[in-house]
C-alpha cells in the first residue's frame, strides 16, 4: 500500500480541519497519461468500497482502482526556495513527466 513521510503527515495535520480526511487518487490526464490527486474530504464523502488507512491520526481513503496503481508509493512534502508541495514517489510507474505529477 502507500506510505507518507513524517514531513507529509505533519503538513496534512497543519492544513486539515477537525474531522476532515484525505483522499488519494489516480485520475486520467496529465502529460504522461495519469495524474496524482490529493484532496481534503469531509467524513461523509467516503465510498463504502474505499480503502481506509490511518497515519498518525490522519485518515486517508483510496479507491480500489487507484490503490493498485499506487502500490509502494511514498508521499512526501518537499519545500524548496522555488516551490513546495506533495511529491509522489511511485516505484512501479513506467515513466513520469518533468513536474512529477503525472505518470504511466
């Protein structure tokens, strides 16, 4: 399954409101064919088929299709002088685009 670095979890804790959760997904699009998606969702926006995970009191939901594409992915939060944001390190992707937000 997926994992989050401690830095990514700390960032999620900073931005989430009480009772909000995180949804991780893969959607069609992007320059390499598929894109990563990370959304904040209220607790009632959970599908019964979603896979539920918890990382240091942060609830994360993934639909079954995305879960298979995100297997062994680590999500990190990186902050540099030029940019900041969540980075998906997916060892099972064949190719990625230059920005790292899409893959095939």
